[in-house]
C-alpha cells in the first residue's frame, strides 16, 4: 500500500507549509491516521493519485485544528492550572508568571478548590487534566468514548470547572 518512496514524497509535500520543528510529529500522526483508515479507501486514494491531495489536506487539518489528535498530543498545554510544583518560581504558595497562575508546592490548594465541586465535575476534570492510572491523557472525544458521556457535555463541564478554578484562584490571590 504505502511505499517508503511515497511516504518520503508525502513528507516533502508537508514540508512546504509546515514548520520544520513540527514536521516529524505532524506527519507521524497523519501516517497513523492513514494506516488506521479503511484499506479499500486507502487503496482507492493511492490508485487514483489523490493520496497526495488527501495527505496535504489531512496535514493542514491536523496542524491548524484545535480539536485534532496532533494538537492534543503535541501542542495542548494546560497552562492555567498546574497540579505540580514549578521549580522555577521562588514563592512557596503561588506566583503570577506571564498572566498564568501556577501553584508551587501546594497542590492541596487546587484539590481543596476541586473538592468544593460536585464529584462528577471534579473527577471528570481530573481525568481530563491528569489522565488515568496508566498516564493516558484524553481529548474530549477520547474521554467521551472512555466514559460514555457525550462530548459536548464533557466540553461544557470542563469549561465550567476551568472558569470556577480560575475565579477561585484569582480570589485567593487578591485575598493575600
């Protein structure tokens, strides 16, 4: 199906519009998607020569979309709330850096804020941010498949928890 020469050619096409620092990771994700797709469809794309257009489109979609597997795997950074100590900060409790709030040596503060929430919101948020016991991180879609909860419900729940945590952290920051 996909030959080595074809893969090299496809990667050269992606190099025309993807920055070099992202090229390897992006093409790897798209190649995985190609290999997981229906074999008959992939054979049809290769035989008609449309594989090049399809690969180009898949690369652009994965690179620019905030809902793609590439984005969730390589670009998504949970900057607003950190459950782990940030060693670059000197304060023992909290510090403001680049307009993002980081908790240093006090993950109990975040957990106490999360304990104010309903268990459903709290556990869904922790699963989304921290992953599960096997250290698997989830996108909204993957979390929906794992839990059986609709993707849109997960989205709204996590969005409201983020807003609540941010509001509480800002209030605590102002109280100090």
